[in-house]
C-alpha cells in the first residue's frame, strides 16, 4: 500500500424530498444554527461545512455594515440591515421609581422585506 493515496470521505446530500417532508425538529420549538445549516446545505446541494462557512461570512459582512453605520445592506424583498440610533431620554428605575438619565446609543435595525412579510401571512 506504499504510495497509494486513499480518497477521503465523500459527502452525499440526503434525499431532498424526504428532508423537506420531514424537516429536523427544532430545539425547543426554535430552529437552531445546526438545523438551519443542515436545511440550507441540503437545498443548495453542498456539504454542511461549506454552508456553515457561508453563513459565518454572511454574519461577518452584516456586522461590518451595521458597525460602520455608513451603508445599508438590502436583500430586496427579504431583509434590510442598518445602524439605528436611540436618542438620550429620561427613564425610571422600576425598583425605586427614581428618575434616571438613559444615554443615547446605537442599535442594529433589521427590517423585513415584502416577500418575507408575505411568507409570514401565508
């Protein structure tokens, strides 16, 4: 066997029809990252590791855009990501009722697009 290279494991996508009819059970009524990666990988016909890399890169890009605050990232019909701002205001300490100052802050703003809204309605 010297000099012979054995091929590594080959990933084969599961039966897409079966997976769509029997999606992974979300953890506690919510879909977790692993479930999401599995479904995306199957629909795209790529290994789960590649789908995970793409999702991580997507998260990095969205975070960079929101942190920069100069641009807005729009995926037409799906989602828009941008940096939002909250003005300084007066609030109350719920335990004591004492008036407190709440400083201005920046926040992430995510807006649903028309196709996503339509999907939610059914």
